[in-house]
């Protein structure tokens, strides 16, 4: 049966992303670069807060540069 997950490109396990990477290696390299930049930002200026779901979503909002669905609750089993 074909993959019917709305969060991935058809026929792949690659999350739909704003840069349209369909190759998992290219997407992983881009994600690693964005993540390392964000970690450096957080080391310089840590976020404070309640550490609840909204706080976690705001902490990972930088991934909206890659995959916009990551800041919304998922309905996928990925």
C-alpha cells in the first residue's frame, strides 16, 4: 500500500519541507546546520519560561524554516 501520510512526500519518508528537499541526506544536512545555529543562539541567550507545550513550540519555532508542521501538534505516527 502506498504511503498516505500527509506529512511526507509521496513514496518517501521525507517530511514535506519549505525548501522542497526530497533527498533525506540533503534535508538532514540542512536541518543540522539550522539546528546548530539555533543551539549557539540559545547558548548565548537561553529562553526562560514555564517549559509547557507552548514554550516548547516557541523554542522549536526555528524549525519553521524547514518544516512548518513541526510547531503544530501532529496527527501522524512518524
